């Protein structure tokens, strides 16, 4: 299969055949990862190079109610981020967004709220980033930009034995993290797996039960004080906030993608429509 993440993120012109293939990807309800990665690439290209009607049309296709939830989530977030970041005034794009909002107003608003919170008040709403940001400027993230957006899976950043992977995977599930932070946490913990396992066993904590526990980091005696404080601040999230966190991490690691979101845009006027929403965003 073609690398559509690379094609859609780097090539100025998208071939007709690639557009047709993209529409086929959107119909796959079993393996949604290729479509999700393509959608992210369409978003990132526009953040760097500006609003692109062709790419925006492809994102609009992916917001169709017949697409999977994960696909629609990424497309919805991408459309809103691009249009808000560039304060797009293109009439066609605004009409398309208005139509999408009319079908899923709450979902569109939640995406916009997550973008504002994480991009403008990151230290308050995304404390995990403080813990993991150093890893995003280094390999494997610096050499594999797609890693920021891939589902967490074995073999992407490590080559562990079955037992070590099972234990490490359980550790990454003990707190709510977006997938890119799970990769970063795995990189952080790998040198300490044996000592962490021993520490837990000394405290009669079964490593096999970690994924089902809301384990407190004080039990991990070998972690540094700062890491303990940071992990304790980790809060529960949602699929949309997880994806926005991944976008934020990629953007912070790639200087051409630096953007400041503001409330004074047409997108804001379309999405923030009642007093409760105004109060939430100004809180």
C-alpha cells in the first residue's frame, strides 16, 4: 500500500488516483488506521502551507456519517484546526463547515474546545506533555513523524521479550495517556523494567493487574520525584483530547507548524453559540 501519510503531507499536488484510493480507505470499517493517518497528513500539510481547498474537500469527505467514528473525529478536528489557525474566510469552506456543524454540533464544539484548551492553556489541560516533551525531539520520533499518530503497538519503538512487553504494556495502561505519550512512556521505562517489576513485587502488587488498577506512582519507588509529581497530575481524557494532544506534540516538535489559536475567528463565531459554551471557554 502507498504511504499516504507521506504523500498527503509532503506532495503539493494530489493525483486523482490517490484521491480515489482515499475514498476507498474511508470505507474500511475494520482497519481505520490508514484512513486516519491520511487524514492527519491532509491536516498537517495545510497547517504548514495554508488552506488548500482540495485537501479540505478530502477532509470534508471523511466527516460523512458513514465513515467510522475515529475517522470522523480526526477529520472534524483537522477541519476546525486548519480553519481556526488560518482564520479561513473562504465561502465554500465556511458553508461546508456549517453543514457539518448542523449534523454534529456537540462533537464539533468539543473538538474546538479541546483545541483551545490544549493549544492555548497547555500547562493546565495537558500536564502529560511536560513529562514527555524531551522524547519528541529525539529518535525515534524525530526520524519517524508518523509515530506521533500511530496506534500504540508492539515493536514500534522497542524489541522486548513477550514477558517484558506484557509488563511494559500494562504499565502504560495504568494511567490515561494518548498513544504518542504511551510510546514515550515506554521509552522512559524500558531501562527500568526489571527494577520496577521487583519494586512492585516487594509491595505485593501483581504486575498482571496493573492495567486494571489506578496505580499510584508512589508505589514505583525507583522513579524520580519530578516524574512522580507529573504522573500524579495525569487526568482522564477522551478520544478527541487524546488526538489533539498528539497534534500538539507534533506541532511543537516541528517549527514550521507553530500556530497560535485565538478566539477572534469566524470558526469561533460558528461554534460558540450559547452562554454556557462562552463561560466554559473563558473559564
